[in-house]
């Protein structure tokens, strides 16, 4: 963990690992797409729309997993002051937001033929929507600061405050929903799910997780390089400025 | 505790001094309450049913208004630097400023609530329940808001960002507040449970938020 704290070491390791990771992500995605279309049968009630689940469920899992990763990274920033922890938060937030959006949109696409409506104020949907809003807030806060070093600890505090709040929000929304209407969600209960659906789903989950790791590491590398360019630009500007003030003396 | 109450007194005095716009929040509350029936229509029965929710959302939005200046005014003129040097722990400083904010920004809203209830044809029972739940739940709004105010203390035009960050975190307060009001009005729905949950949210945020806000202040002013 601490060996990787050096950004150059991190860039070296990930530079070698990423081509392999991207290749396996591609293979797994193709495999899971094939399983979703040809192994998984049509559902007797849902027909072909059941296949949306192979994108929807992994996206929803990763939407939550990404926030957990960010909370760990926030601890890394605030407690251990790991130099890459803040890069990890910065890189993860947009990816988490996109996975949350994918979960919401595929849910809406599934809901229209199944429930007859794009959106219901169901407890689970509502809490995922709130999670999406929290991702957007985090991204907005990150963008409010020019200096990434200053933003790091501020954003980390918000990530942790949000992490403490997520179970409370989830609980309150569940409570609110049962108050208004009984849950009307078609549920997949773990053990009752048929193997021909379960295996494509698990494959898809693994494929999405590897994809997430690839995206996250690539975004972290981009962020490290972006910060280097920023530092170099600032240094060049400073040097140019001091050079300009020295020039009259040099001319003498 | 004397520095603590001195700070509370100072902030309350500042809030009501000339040019501080102490009652702008109440005016905003009034504007929101006037605009809603114009959008929905003059049906008094419908307004009576929606009234408590309007009052709660009005309080939530009006509370946000004054929050962006909670630390920023003192940060900009350097008073916050002096206050942090005074020996008062930053956590207590946050708590004192929150108490002053609650007294000057939220209590006027609660005082104005009966008038707003009148406009919305809210029944006395529902109005009483709304005022009670706002009284119990609004400390949580102020305390959670203080975290957002601390996070955005150095951000120019941070008020909109503050609202975006804070509103998702305050949704449980809104849910339990309205839930308790519904419990008071509709037979068969619980009143005590949401009220106690609301109280728990307020107490927990009073206990936890000063530390989070102080950490955010340290990080932001670093």
C-alpha cells in the first residue's frame, strides 16, 4: 500500500497491469453479453425485458460499491494522508455517478413495460436517486476548488458525512414508502433465482467489476498526469515571471 | 462556557443589526407559501391537505438561505481567525454559531408559521403538529447545514452549492417531520414513532455535526 504511495511507482505498476485488465474486461463483457442473450431464457412473465437485469443489477451493485470505495479512500486521505487516496476519490466520483445513472435508466426502461410507468416513488428507486444526487454534489464540490490539494480533505469530509448518512436516508425512505404504499417491487430472492439466470448475472457482475477497476485505474492515472501538467504549468509560469524580472539585469 | 455564550450573543446581535437582513428568511418563506397556491389552484381542501408539507419545505428552503453566511462572513473579515485563536475549541465555536443561527433564522420561521398555516387552510391540529415537529426537527437542519457551510466557506457563490450538498442529507428530517404530522392528523398512522426519530436525528446531529463541521473548517481554511 505504501509502496504504491509514490505516484511514479503507481504509474509503473498500473501501466503494466492495465492492458491485461482491459483485455479481460473486454473478454468478460463479450462473454456476459453472449450468456445474457443465449444462455439465459426468456422469463415466463417478463419476456425479453428480463435481460435488462444483466446490466441493471451489476450497475446498481457497483453504484454502491463505488461509494464504499470512496469512503475508504476518504479515510485514507484524512487519517493516513495517503497521497493517492484523494486521487482515488476524484477518479471514482464520476464513475460512480455514471453507474448510478445507468442503474436508474435501465430501471426506468424495465419499469415502463413491466409496471407501465417510467418512474415510481418506490423506496429503492428513491434512495438510488438520492445517491445519484449525492454523487453530483460531490463532483460539484470537487470542481469548486482550483487547487486539488485544498479540495482533497474538504471532499473527503463530505464523502464520510454522506457515508454515515446513507443508511439513515435508506431507512427513512423505506419508512416513508411503507407509510404511503406497500412495496410493489418484483423481487429476485437469492436462492429462488434459477441457475440459467444466476450464472449470466454473476458473469455480468464480474465483468462490470473488472470494467470498473479498469475505468478507475485509468482515471487515476489521468488525474495524476493532469496534476503533473498543472504543477509544471505553474512552475513554468513562475520561472517565466522570475526570468522576466531578471532579464534587465542580464542585459546590463 | 462564557466565551460560548458571548459568541452566541454577538451573533444574535449581528443578525438583528442594520443591514444584515434578519427577516429576509421569513419574507422568503412568505413568498414561497404565496407562490404555491397560485401554482396549485385555490382549492382550500387540497391546500389544507398539502399545507403541512408546504410549511415544512418552506422552512427547509428558508433555513438554507442564511446558512451560506454562517462561517463565510467571519472568514472573509478575519473574525474567524481571531475566534480560533481565542482558545474556544472549533467544535464549540460551530455549536455556538449554530445556536445563534437557529435562534435568528429558524425561530422567526416558527413564529410566522401560524400565519402561513392560515393562508393554506391548515387545521389547528395539523398546524400544532407542524410547529411541534419543526421545533423538534429544525436543529438537525441547522446542524447538517453547518457542515455544508463549513465545506463551502472559501467557495465564492457557495450558496447554491451548499443547497445541492445539504438537501439530500436533510431528507430524513423532512420525511420524519411530515410523517409525524400525518400521524397527528390521520387515524391509524403513528405519531410518536416519527416524532422520536425526528428527535433522535436532531440530538445525533447536535452531537456529531460540530465535529464534522470543525473538520471541514480546518480542511477548507487549511
